[in-house]
């Protein structure tokens, strides 16, 4: 097998996709042949994991601070399709996930699988920049994996070196 890219120890425990040589995220939909459908999240598994405070990428229990990755629309509306994750796992995703790491890589289609449901209001347009929202609490519904709830500010954090913006301010009241 090819050398694996650098990643944190929790993410390194995940099964490796044989086609892409990347860790298969905990909440990712897995095809019958064991490869990951990187365009689709296993919704029920993601919601169970979020309810248990399990990281959507490594599957291990999260501590106080969790991260959400999304574009400007996610930040504006306070809702995210991808489940909450460890900050370190989110940082690794910004390097490992081709969709996140490279602007010209489009989101892969979901192959028309009838079991994959796209939430209402989902837009396929790829944002020109990404944000990492760091919070200590969140809530979720069946139409979004989670939305950060009002929480105290985490404090200063150095900016990332990728096209991401870290947000640590509390969510809008009432979310």
C-alpha cells in the first residue's frame, strides 16, 4: 500500500479507503465493496455520533471543544451538513480531503444512489473559502447534522495557513 499522508493519531486508526489511500471518516457512507462514498454521509450514523459527542471523522469521543467545517453560507445560517469533529481532525481534513484542500476539485457526485438524501436548501456550489467554527455545544435536526449553539468564546487562536478562517465567536442567540 502507498504511504499514508500525515494525520493525527485518532484519524490514523480509521480504515483506509483502498482506492484513494485516505482514512474513511466515521460518518461516511461505505459502499458494499468497502470503499468510501466520499460524496455521502451516513445520516443516521452521523446523528447518533453527534448525539453521543463522537467525532464525525475519527469516531472517538470529543472533549469540550468541537469544530464544524463549512462555507460562508454555513456560517451565516449556523447550520452544517457535516457532523461535529475534533479540532485536530478538522485541521487534518483541510489537508487530506481533496474537495476542501484544492479549490479546483469539485464535490464528487453521489452516483445517483436512491438511498442518499440531499437536504432541502443544499447548494452544490463550492465556496471560494472555508471556515472552521469552534464551539463547546451544538444541537441538531434531521435536516442538518448540527448547528452550533450559543457558547462562550474559546479565545485567541492563530490563523490556519490554508484558505480557511477559524471562527471562535459564539453562535447567534437562539440557535
